[in-house]
């Protein structure tokens, strides 16, 4: 067992990070669900996409008169919206399918009132295509932001260029809206993931501070304490096979039992505190802060990331050392 001291230390740290990452991910999911951050960011992203800039939290009445407000009030979006018990009002959904968004936007555009009646609207022939009639209605409306008007006219021009059949032009126009929305949501998803990454680091660092999980101190203690490393390696094999569902009751029970049976250098126990802060001076405090931050960054990588590394470390360790080559005739080592 002691032929792999560095690998044993890595397994010990990885095991602790796996457990803490599970706890941090549950806290992150709880906060994002309670605060409805995904729904709020989606609503803000839709407003930006439609060229509007109204604070829907501070000005709810003004928001209702925007294109985004009408979109969220449409029957299609309302059907996938849950009512918030806390605020006694409807909040936006966390996800809107692209085709549903296109249908809802077209429904809103077709019901807008015109600010004036231009000659073009009066001269529209009943036999004109549905897309042409919609374009005239868009042009005459003063409720549509200029940027949204430009985008819609560009989509309509592309639809009319791609097909000459009036029956298919509206379908093509809708398809352009779908692609436009999907590209915007791809960018929004990237922003949301980065925000969640930052939140995970903050939660991980706070968790490290509250529980006192100092990566630098753990590294020193695990490397010095052979007995701790031995217990960790013997029990780490118990959680193999949990990669399918790390948050399952069975895996969580195994992790809890493992940490109970293993003396890990975490927590605010007086013994740990004296070893971590032999002197209450600024250098030791700065070193502890650096260790907590390193733990927070490590926790933000996620439980599945650390569990995969843990299994790889265990697999490498179980292969053992390469046997010495022997002479086929004498059987002696070469």
C-alpha cells in the first residue's frame, strides 16, 4: 500500500472533494430553484432578443405592455408557466421550446393594434399572402421596437427569396424565427453556465469556510499521517459503482459511513484547529484562506468530475507495479 504515497494522497483529497461537491450541488440547485434564476434570466434574454429594456421586476405594469409581456401573457406561454406562491403572480417558465416561441410571437404580432393606417395597409389585397399582410401590420405598428422590426423584415425577405409559393412563405418565416431564437438561447445558456460556475465557487468557498475544509492543510495532514491514508484507501473501494447516480440514498450512505470511519482533517475540532493554526498570526490565516479558496474551486468542478478521477486513481493503484522480467530458462529476474 505504501508503494503509492502520492497516489494515496490524491485519492484521499479526491474522495473528500467528491462528497463536498455533492453537498454544494444540492445547495446550488436549491438556490436557483427557490430564486427562479433560470426563469428570470430567460425572461431577460427574451427581452434583449426582442429589443426591449424594461425592468419587469420594478415596473410590472409597464412590462405588460411590451412585446415580451404580451408574449408571456399569450395562451401558449401561459400554458407552460407555473404560478409563484410566494409572489402570487405568474413568473416566466424556465424553458421555452423554439417552435412554441415562434408560434407565440406570431400570435402576438397578429393581434397588435396599428398606430396609424398607412396607404399600404388600405391597399392590401385580400388575395395577398399571409406574410405580406403580416409585414404591413408590423410596419404600421408603433408598439414594435425598431430592432425587432428590422429583424422581422429581414426574415420575411429571406422567406420570400427562398420560396415563391405564398403558402410556404409563412412557414419559412416561422423557421427563420426559430433559428434566430435558438442561436440566442445558445449564447444565453453559455452566460447562465458561467454564472452558475461563479455561484458554485462562492458556495464551495463558503462551505469550505463553514466546515473548515482547508485543501493545503488536508494535503499536509494526509501526507504525514500514514494511518489516515490507509483507512481512506481501504474504504474508497466501497463507493465504486456509484457513478450512475451519486446522489442516490445508497451512495450517500456509503459516503457518510466512509467519512465517519475515516479521520479526515476537516472541521473546527480543537485538535484540527491547533494543528492548522499553531500560531494566530497573519501568515497562517492567509494560508488558510488560500486553502479554503482552493477547496471552493475544486468543489465547483462537480461530483461526477471528481468521482471519475477517483475511479481512475483506484484503477491505476489496483494494477500495482509492473512485475520484473524473468529469464524463461532459469526463472531468475533479469
